C-alpha cells in the first residue's frame, strides 16, 4: 500500500516536472520503446500520463538586459486564415520585479516562463507562471464555429535567450486542417508536423490552419519614475 501511494503521489505531481513534453498529437503513432522489466514509473510513463490527460508542459528560459527596467506582458492573439481577429493582454509584470525570499523583499530580474496546457473539448486551460508569479487557470475558449480539433505546440526558443523589445511568440494553439493524398483517394486531418515552430511564422502550418491562437511576450521599456 505504501508503494502504491508513493506512485500515486508521483503521478499527481508530474505537472511540476521540469521537462519539455512532445505535443499531444492523435495523428502520430508512438514510436518509443517501453522498458517492461522496470516496475517503477519512468519519464516515458509520465509522458504517456500527460498525453492521456491531454496536457503539455512548455518551459522557456528567458532573460532581459539588466541595465534597464522593462515591462513584460503576456499576450493572446486570435487568427482566422492568417488574419488577426482580436488581441488581448493576459497579464503583465516588470523586470526586475519584487518578490519575497526568506521573508525579505528582494528584487529579481525576469528569468522565464512556464505553461501547463490542458486540452478540453471546447477550450484550453493554461496554468501560467512568469518569474515567481502567475495565473493557475486561464481559459482560452474555442468558438463552436471552428469544428476541427485544436492542439498546442511551442515555438523554437533557444535556452537562456535574451529577449528583445517587441513581441516574441511562445505557444501556438491551432486548428487541424483537411489534407488530401496526392492521388486524391484519401483525406485526413493534419496538424503542424514540425516539432517546433519558427518565431517568424514561416512554417507551412500558418498557411494551412483555418484558426489559431498565439501566446507570447511583449517587451517594452518601462518609463523611469520622476523624482
């Protein structure tokens, strides 16, 4: 019973694991090998649990120059056929920002963001963390007029990237699209086949998706307070 409870607790805490999870994609077969001789829960097992729960974890190590003060805002853009429908700011913080450590207030530079993305039938639920703060359950609803299945993927961001002023896309929540074989005999739904997306939106997926969201960061210099 003790071992069962331990394993159960491990599963419940997997969303806190520091890893990149391959985006859930119903159109891709699982090709990795399973070590059946190992009775313990492995990283592969945890990936499958997340996949079963339709959850992805995306982490980004991001920094800002420490010579100036910046405002960092998380934005959400919605597109239909590559045309933006609307844009909103989810949440903003500053760099550096004030937090607590050992009961004392300290100043810390912005150092990254983490997103746990849960796919539901009619929406995506985002657990957002930026620096030391975040939003536990931000909902991105999918309008019923977009009937194709939506999935999530991440943009290619190098580790320890220094953010520049302006917008940096981080996550895509996009619709699958219908694809016909070259001989025209079969038709199927596809999602972006690339494991990661280019921040310049050069992937084929952006020409094919009928509907999608972009989640990213917008960096601006913060106005200096007057004395």
